[in-house]
C-alpha cells in the first residue's frame, strides 16, 4: 500500500509569490491534515479536511488556504509569501473523522528568499 | 498556550541503556496520546499510542506510560539502539469532535554507541 505522497519535496520561492503544495493520502483514507514545522516550534496545525469539507482550522492567517478533492487528494496554498513561511509542510492522512492515527508524508521543504 | 509540552529539547543515552522521554499536557479533555519519531528530511512516523482508559501500552522495545492524574506520559525505549536517534514528538487529541492532533515541540534523542 502506497504511503502519503507530497509534491514537490523542495521548493524555493521569492517573497510576495504564492505557492501550491499537493498531498495524496493513503488509498482509502478520507481525512487529510496539514502541519507546519519550523525549528523549535514542533508541528503547528494548519487545517484538516474530510470529504472535501474543512473540519478544523488552526491559528494561521488567511494567506494559508487549502482544499480537498473528491478523490481525497488535497492542496494547500500560501499567498503573498513571507520569509517566515519558510518551513517543512507536512501532510497527514487518516481513515476518517473518528480515526486517531495519522500517517505522515515526507513533507515539502519550502524556502522563501 | 502550549497544551502539550516536552520540556527536554534533547537527551543523550548510551546504547543498551533505557531512554525515557517525557511529555506533559494541560488539557484534561485529551483522551488519546501518540508518539511519533522523526528523522531529518522525513515525515514523522507513528510509533505507539495509548488511550486514556489504559495506563500502559507496550510494543516491543517501546512502552508508553500514562499518568492521568499528573497529566503526564512517558515513552520508554529499552534497550536503546543507535538507530533510535531521532526527534520524538508527543501528540494528543480529544475523542469527541475529532479535534486535530496537538503536538509537543519534540525531544531530540541521541543514542551513543
């Protein structure tokens, strides 16, 4: 069974640009969550989608948005990039809303210059 | 306010000895706890979990202990191996309403041969 796939693995963008990251969950998993990891800050929750609906949202500005498609694949978008957005963005999938185990992808390393 | 705290940023242990990683939480509604292990440039890997109805869960060399009255959990690794060197994250969630996983900031474990 294939794991969670995130693309691209690495990305360099300039301040002010926008970026879209993609996540394909494990086959059969309908819940996708996104996290931001920065040094010393652990994993900060961004948002969670289930069946194309955003179920939970973390404390991030509106520049961060996401969506989920009917095949459970998810994208997150960051507009007007800032230097502080440089981080590892992780996607996790789980079976559904009551499943408590999340499986992570390898992440997308975003660098904003 | 950090709901899940890992107060030791790093820990060094000799190969063959026991590694004990600690985690404290403040939200009494948390009822499911997980430990993840993360190598550099990879996503976190699920290690072991425990429900609040238990006080201990064991899986091979890994044992998680939960002390609900103290709002404290710990991960024991016995015996420690060099391949265990990684960052370990504690995470928690509430069962009701499917709230997202809340992570600690992680503890970097170094197992010295």
